[in-house]
C-alpha cells in the first residue's frame, strides 16, 4: 500500500506543477493574452489526459511490438490493481506536463484551436511512442522492454522523454508559426511580462511539484528518495544562480526571466540522473544547465526564433544536457546495467538523437500540414487586439478604459473623453482622467503661443547648429563647453551630454599647447600668440590623448563685451581628409602607383632643377635609361599580375643600388630612368650601370618560376651647359636602343654618331612610306637554274628602290630599318601583290610559268594578316598556290616556333611552297626541320663562296645537301659566281643554282624572252 500511496502523493505534486506553469506563463506574457494562456493551460491538460487515457497509456506501456509501441492497456479501467491505477495517474501527469511545454513556446500568437491541435499531436503520436522506447519496462518488470531501454538508455524522470520531447515539438511549432509581431523589429522590445511576481510564484510551484516529479519516479518510497530530492533542489538552485550571474556579468543587471529559466533548466538537467549522482555532481549539472539556458536564449534570439517562455533552451537544450549527464556523472555501481562509460555515453547520445529526430520530424510535418489546412496563427488584427478578446471575448470595464487611453496615446487625440461607467471605481478613475485632460488642454492652449515663438527661435538656432558641416562649439570665459553641435559630436567622438560643462581645452587641446591657449582665452583671444579672434587659425586638436588631427579654427565672440559673461563660438573644421587628399594628390602627381617610384612628371621637374643647379656649379647630371629585355614575353606568358610583380622587384633592386641623392623613376611600361647628381663622371656612371646589371641578373621567383631580368641601359650625362632635360632623356634613350642592338643585357654610352643614325632611320621611315605610294619601288627577278644553266627552275623576286634624289638605295640599307617597325609588313605586301600581278601578266602573254619566290619577314610571318592577305591576292590574280614560294630565314624561327608552324601549315594548305633561306647561319636547333612543312633548303652564300677552295666549307655544303636529300627536300645554292663553285656543288649533289655566274637579277621585261628561250630549248 505504501507504494501506490507514494505514487498518488507525487502525482498530486506533479499536478501542482500545472498550476505553476499556468502562473509562470500568465505572468510572463502581456496582460492582453493572460486569459488566453490560462484557458489553454487547463484545456491542454484536459485534452492530453483524455487522449492518454484513451490510447496513450496503451501505446506507451502496453504489450510491446518489437520494442517500438504497445498494443494493449487502452481505455484504462478498474480491472487493474491499485498500484497500476496509481502508476497510470502518475504517468498521466507526465503527459500533461509535456503538452503544456509546447503550447507555452508559441503563446500570444497561436489560435486556441491551434493549441489543442498541437497538444493532440504530441499526446497521440509523439509522447507515447517515445515513452515506450525508453520506459515501457517500468510498468511490468517482467514484460518486454522498449528498444532504447534494452540498449541501456537511462532517463530516470524524463529529461528527454518529457522535457526534450516537449521542447522538440515546441521548436517545430515556433518555426512553422513564426515570431510575434514586432519581436525582431529594430527599436521594438516586447515587455518581459505583465506580472513577474506571479511568474516567480509559478516557478516556485513548479519547483515544489518537481519533488514529486523526480521523487515519484522511484515508483515507491525508498531510501533513494531523500537523495533524489536533495539533488533536485541543489541543481535547481545552481541553475538559477549561474544564469542570473551570467546575465549580470553581460548586461550589468539581473533580469528576472533568466533567474526563473535558470531554475527550471537546473530542474530539467538533473531529472535524468538524479538517482545516480552525488550532490556535488548536481551542482555541476545545474550550473551547466544555467549556462545552457542563458546562451541558448541568446542563440534563439540570434536565429530569430521567438520562444515566448524560453521553452526550447530551458527544456530541450537542458534536457539533452541532462540525458548525456547520466553517462558523464552517473555512478556505474548505481546504474548497474553492465555498460562502461563510453558505451553508456553512446547509448545516451543515440537516444537523444533518435528521439530528437522523431519528435521534430513528426511534429514539424504534422504542424505544417495542419497549418496548411487550418491556419494555426492568429491574424495580425487578433494579435494586436489581444487573444483575451479575440479568442474569448473577455472584455472588462478596465480593458475598455485602457483601450480608450491607448487610442489617445497612439493617435495623440484628446478631443473626445474616455467613456465613464457610472457607479464603479473604474468610472471614477475615468472621470478624474477626463478632468485632468481638460486642464492639460487648457494649459496647452494658453502656452501654445509662447512655446511657438520660443520654438521658432530655437529652430533657427538648431538649424544652424545641426546643419553645419563644421563643428560649432560654444565655451564660456573659463573654457567650459556650453554648445556642442552634431558635427562636433561626430568629429570628436563624444556626445554633447558627455562634454557639457567640462573644459574644452582640457579635453581637446594637446597638453603642450594648453598653457598657451589658456592665455589666449584669458585675453579674449586678442593676443598675438595662440588663437586669435575672427581669423582662420591652423591648429592641432585631439580626439583622445593618443589621437590628434589637423584642424582649422575660427573664433567669434558670442555675446556681451562684459568679461564676466563672455562666450566664444569656435568654428572648427577637421582638415584630416583635406590633408590626406593633398598628400594623395601629390603622390598621384609625382609617384608611380604600382612601384612606388617617382613618375615621369616628377623626374622631368627634378631633372630641370638638377640641370640648372649643375650649370651654376659647373657640375654634371648623369642619366641611365633602363629597359627590361623580353618583358613583353613574360607579361604575355605569365600574365599581367606576374608582370606587375616583376616591375615591383625591379624597383626594389634599383632602390638597393641607389645613393641617397639619386632619383629613380618609372618612365613608363618596363622603362626606368636613374638620375645621378653627385660626383658624376663617366667611370662612376659605368660602375653604377654595372651594379644595376649585376642586381638585375639575380633570378627572381614569380609564378613558381625562376626568371632573370636582363636589362639594356643607355647612359649619358650633361657635359655641356646648353643641353636641356628633354635632349638628355633622348640621348639616354638612343643609347639604350644601341645597347639592345649590341645583344641586350649591357650598357652603352651615348655618342653623337648614334643621334645621326637615328635621324637617318627616322628619315628612312618617312621616305619608305612615300616610296610605297609614289612607285619608287620596283621588282627584279633572279632565275634559279640547273647545272647547265639552261633550264629555268624558278625566279626570286627582289625589291629595288630608285630614290628620285638619292638614286639607287640598297635593300641592305632600308630593309633592316623597315624590319624594326610595321613598314616591313607593308613592303612584304607590296612585293607579294606586284609579284603575283606580274605573274598574271606573264600568263596573259602565254609564257611557260615557273614558281616565283618572295622573301618574307619574321614580323609579317607571325602576324594575323598574312594568310588572309595571300589568299585574297591569289584569288584576285587567279594564280595557283604552287606557283608561289615564300623564303624565310632561320632567325625568324627563334621568335615563336609554335606560331611559325601554325602559319606555315596554313600557307601549305594554299599549296604554297616554303623555303629556308640562308640555311646554316641561324641559331636554332635543327629539330625544327621535322616540325616545319618545308620544301626547299637554300645554302647560304657564305658557305658557297669558298666551297671550292676550303675543305671546311665544302664539308658544310655536303652536310646540308645530304640533310636535304634525307628529308626529301629540294636544295638550292645561292650566290654561285664561278664555274669551280658550280662543279664542286654539283659533285656534292646540289640540283639547283642561283647566282651571278648564271644570271644577275633582271627586270620583269627581260623575263619573257628568257622563258621563251627555255621553251625552245625544251
């Protein structure tokens, strides 16, 4: 009998918790929803106990089906023992507790029917199933256990089975229903409750009822009960203490809600393990629960999840912690289920995970579906009105009065009095309130005129102060701050209320200047030192002791001339941005933004000044003009970022080898200028150039590659007084190009001859352009023949320039100049066009055609315009591609072998023949022969010249001929001038000859007779 009496008593304790939850929730929400909360608490409990009696108990404790759910004990009746009935009542209280938790989380915005629907879902589909997994064996010790219970899962009084279950469903409901109106809007803070003392009473009732919650879970009054209750009490106390302490440390005050939630979290946390832990362990469990509920509440707010009563942090989060605490703190001897620490922790973790997934997924799905069928959320109007009235029509005289007063407050409309209910206390209050409003209205009417005039004056003053972009600070004769406008607040980083009445000089003037400014103030800012009235005074002020800034201060006297009443207005302008802008503009004007070196503008200014000084002092100024060799290849291959890194590294190395008085500037692109002004001599400049070259030759690691920076340097210095800056730069530039011509990676001094050559080249450029359009160029053709000179195998088109004033100009003079620019492409196109045009004319004369060879420059070969141009010309003159041959030199292949292969293959697609001219004089590997679509090799004249007298030349010719034969290529010997050379080459296997021994280049008019003679001979 003792057993079931204890169960009945503790069941009553647990039932008392319902009263505690009702008080806690009613006090924590706004008064306009308190009746609704009270009604739903009672209704939730009624519905949950009814469903639990119908089938919940049977699912939870009936005969187990695979440890998943029960299938007996439905509609619990009188056929059971007193202990079983007592056990049923005890468990029915637990179910009501879980249901109450969920509805509390979504208070103030869920419909009353919604509360009941969620309670039905939890009581019918969730709580009994989960309870069967963990607790089914406690009803019948000899019956089958739930599957979690079989694994050794322990949740003594329901940290997870009751509280986490309620918490998971609460979380699902919160996510589906959404937050209360204004909950997360900026500037809106919902009140913490309408009756916090009532909430505190509710928390105490819950605490008291929890003694039955945990103590009754022994199912009998045993020796363990006192220790269980002690552990429960200690954990609750420490949970509230720690949560309140964290709240105080973070916010500087104690919010009652955290005290209540911390206490409840401590109760929830200890519930799973109160029978197997010590009081010391209970302190830790409760303390951590307090931490969890505090930071859990902050986390929910961060996630914008509106939990009206912090159910999720206090019951779900703390419940999970408490369930895991069984394994962490539980005494293995008391647990006595044969599991070790890690095994027990694994089982507890599994239980938490599986139950959480089941509860959340089922709860969320059902609530979401319900919400689709019938909206569970109250409308905006209902929520604003309050659920007391919207759901229960629970209006009162006091509510009517408060509603009228709220209307007046919100709309500032006091024209109509609030309703007065006669013969009631509320009516008397309303009558007095109306009398007060009438008196206030009368007073306001009398003062409106005076206030309006005062406001107009203040508005004018405030408009000036507030709209000014400058700081406006008014101080009295002692330096105390009287006015401090918004611009001053922004500039000095403090509010007017923080500095009002304090010394401006002590706060914002640098310590070293304070004595001087106090003296200026005492003189009325009229002395010659310090700050002066009605003048812009440049000065430095401070925002803080370690942060000063440049300022401009203008001071005006604000009022009477009497010294005792003097006020001064300081118009202060922060000059920081202005100064930075000036510095930035100076930097942009005179510095290169990439390398940080000086730019061209600065260099020219410095050079002009240095030359003037050098003229006066009879000294010299030296210039080194640097250009990075092959920089374009690096830029194109590795990208512009790598190129920028390389330029920065160059700047760094130049700075390392420079003197203090040297000026280094980036002239543009990959060009740099080094100006030297001290002890300038030719030897010193040569030595400086060598230092630079050595510094540049060191490898630099960029984009996972080691690169070198070979540099060409032109050197000059002012050894004559009349030279100007532009001329000196030009000289250094010319010398730099000579350094490139000398093989790069070297330095060359400027000489006057260099300028003459440049002038000549510039003249040639213009004259070549004129020659192209004025028919000064002509073609001659040199035949290619067999050994006997009888059979014409082909012709080579050669350009000739007949200048109207200078006469004949050799191609050796103008072709190298043209190759340095795009002029060579124009010349190539002119030769191709006129050669094909001439061939077309010969064909019209019905001559026996032979292939014509044209020399092609390297620049034109790798250009994109070559192949389309040739195809267009062939089509225009109707010349077959096999009648045209292009001759290229080996040196061309050094530029870009891959691009050369692509272009030559495109030309071969037009049936054009390809020949390598001057073979044997290039620097490239012979491996290109197998990659290029070649037809002919031409032995260079330098080998042919002495092939009949020098064995070495003969052997070279023999090697080239054999190589051509092995590669199935035609072989042509050029520059043949004697019969002896012809015989020697023929004996070595040469097939085709070209040179003065056979034919000199001849005009186009002489070719028809030559071709006719060939036709007669054949």
